C-alpha cells in the first residue's frame, strides 16, 4: 500500500461517514436518554445529520455543481454546508423538545461548530476534517468521562493525511483544530460540565 492510498484510507475512516455515526450513537447512549427517546431520535438524527446531507451531496455531484466527494473547492462548499447547517439546526431544535438537557447541549454546541465552520468557509477554506475529528474526539471523550485521551492521537494522523493529499495547508488544519476546540470546550464550560 502506498502513502497516497494510506492517506486516502485515513481520510475516509476518520471522515464524516464514520465519525458522525460515532458521535450520534455515543450521544444517544451516554446522555441519560430514555429508551423511547433513543428509539425516536436515532433514525431522525441519522436521517438529518447523515442521510439527507449525503443525498444532497450526491445530487450536487451528479449535476456537476460540486466536483468531488471531498468538496475541495471552497466555492463549492457553500451549498452542502448550508444544507448541513440547516439539517443539524433542525435536529438541534427537535432535541430541545424531545431529549435530555445534556443531549440538547451537545447538539447545540455541535451546531455552533457547524455554524462557525460554515461562516469561516465563506471567506477562507478551513479543514472540515480537522474540525470534525477534534469536535467528535472532544465530545466522545467528555461523554466517556475523559477516559479516552488516546483519541487525540488520531487528530495529527488525519491532519497528516489531509496535508499529504494537499487538501489543506498547515494553517487551515491548525485553524480547524483550534476553532473546534475553542467552541466545544467553551460550550461545555458555559453549560457547567467542565
């Protein structure tokens, strides 16, 4: 296996199609939700956070409005980021009415990261992989009582993969890590969890 293939595999494994389900399932089972809440929210969140945005991305690629699955061109990110921002906002609103406070707070903090990333993307390309990995690993570690610090070792691994493929500069990667860390940790602090 070449370095290029390794970097591509890392980008996929530590990308949204693996990490978003990890975040959803961890949040559903570690935030004090009842079983009926979990049964109601799981398909809804999988649809709003994964299936709907992926379907829209697929349609945008088929209609040549986006050139590839990585959405490398910043100008092409607006459409899919807007869809993701709207669908995750809807999921957050539902969580306010249907879930335990911790689950809602995780959703709200996560949406703040999505919003900030989308706004930054209007002016500058930031590493969404760095944002996603940092956010998911911080939240999952928090949900598991800070007992999974080894997850942070994966952040430089995915950062290397994105840099190796020339998807991002070191500054774009570092900005993604810094912005998501700041928002996640500030949100957990403001809600009194840390």
